[in-house]
């Protein structure tokens, strides 16, 4: 199974400041078609997760452009250019290259 | 409007059976890969199963032999049949439309307890 490791697990951020979350996979997520099968989700308190980024770097519909995803192979990063209060929640990376699909442990972003 | 609405959760005794449903609207359940993901109270997300467009199905190790994912194209509904339930299966169960849409239902709570 592909193991997904996120860091940090807790991320206190001052509003207006940038933030980044790392996600590393135990195997490459780069498919022969050139896509990285890595998605980022945000789960706000009491809500279902929502897709932020798919295929490593593609912003999902309706996601603010302050969110960006980068990386390839085994190392990926989610960046928030300027954190807002509404960005609080738990961020998860998920690989869908191989079954079983697997999630990272989650990174809890909180406002300082 | 796209909607995924889960149902079928509830309280069940250890060893019991439940069938979860995910009624879909706004897209065809057969034209997307669809998954079930669960979340135990206070814990992270855990993938359970997937059914691909081809109809191929795959399961997490804990689900193999106990859970069955299926879909009814005429009802545009995804299912998860869960047998031999254990206390550790207690969780919120979500259905998920695969990326790039990446849409989730609101979840249905399964509690396994005597």
C-alpha cells in the first residue's frame, strides 16, 4: 500500500500570512500519462471534505486562487498565499494512483 | 445541481448487517468512479472501497470479504453492503465522486454497539 505522510500535523497561521503543507508518498504518484494522482481536500468543522486541488496542481471549480498545489512523483505541497479565517480546518492529501486509495493523516490549520 | 445523499446508517449490534445507499443527482453514477470513505469519531479519513466506470471493485483490507460496493444505474444510486460489523466499523460513512469533481455526500453515521 502507498503510505501518505503529511507535515506538519498542526499549523498555526496569522491571517494574511502564507502557509504550506507537505505531503510525501512512499511510491511515485506519477502515472505514465504524465498526471500525478494526488488530490487535496479541506474538511471544515462539522462538514464533509471539499476538493481543493486534483492531479497535484489543478484547482477545483470554485476554489479561490490563493490555493495552489505543486510537486511531482513523491513530494507535493499545498500552498495558501494569504490565509483567511475561513481556511481553518483539516487538510488531507489523497492518492488515487493505486488501490487501496490512501489519505495522509491530516494537517490541522488554525488561526493564531 | 449535483447532489449525493447517503442513507441507511444507524445503530447495529456486532455481527449485524447494514446497507448504505448514496442517491445521486446531477450526474450519472455509472459515468464516474465512486468511492466510500469513512471517518471514525475524532479521527482522519479512511478509504473503504471504489467502483470504477468499468464496474471493477476494490476494497481496503478491513473491508475485504465483509463489505460489497455496487451501483444501480437505473436508480442512479451507489450502495455499500456491510456484513459482520464490528465495533471498530463505527464511523461516519461518506460517498465520494472521484476527481476532478471530487464531490462528497453529507455522510451517514454507523454505530456498531451492543
